C-alpha cells in the first residue's frame, strides 16, 4: 500500500474545497459520480449521483483493486499504475491515484467518453493532491506539537506539587 495508512482527518473547509472541485469536474466531464476512497478502503466522500449500490463495500473493493494492480505493475517492472479503467456495456469507471494515499473513482456512462474523463481527471487529480498534501502536512504538524490537554495536565501537576510540596 503506497504511502502507508497513517491516520488523518479533514476539516469542513477541506471538505467544501473537495466537494466544489469534484462537482465542477463532474459538470465538465459529464460523469455521473465521483468517490474518494483511502487506500485502506474507507469511503471518504461521494459527490454527484448517489450510487445504487453499497458504497462502503464498493470503496473496499476499489481499494483492493488498486492494491492488486500495484502488485501487477510491480511484477512487470513498473512502480505503479497511477490510473485504471474498467469498461462495461452501460457503465464504466476510472480510478486514479491521489497523493499516493487516496483513490479517485469516477463512474460514468454513455453521456461522456473515456477520453473526456481522462482529460478532465488530470487537473482534478493535481488539485486534489495539493489539498490532501496540505491536510497530511497539517496533521503531521499537529502531531509534532504538544496537545493542549497534555500541556494543561503537566502544568496542573506542577502546580499541585508546588502547593503541597513533599507531603
């Protein structure tokens, strides 16, 4: 699993940026739905038409599909496949790596073409990668700072020691 499975979270402002970006992408590409899935298989976001299937199970399978294809890439001497495409008779999906930690899954039908989706995905993946890197950096920075609770507890213990001395 590329990039590891470190914990992270996003704030409301991150979600708003991601949602707006994906809505614009869906409009421009005429795709039906965009899902963001982390590499552990957790569904992060769904934008556009709501799928008629179990999105949580789908997210898990999409992450497993991407992982399996990473292994296939390795077997043929590639570091990874940064995108995958699955074509059906009526429905297709395009999966793209975002910041080595998240997968963008685009569901589309005959209202658009693979070419249109691929052209529009390139810029949205770049922008999503920037957003996610900011989130990962913010999370890493917050982990390196002492938490307010820890600092407060340490200070309270010091004050109690000063008040009661060596009792």
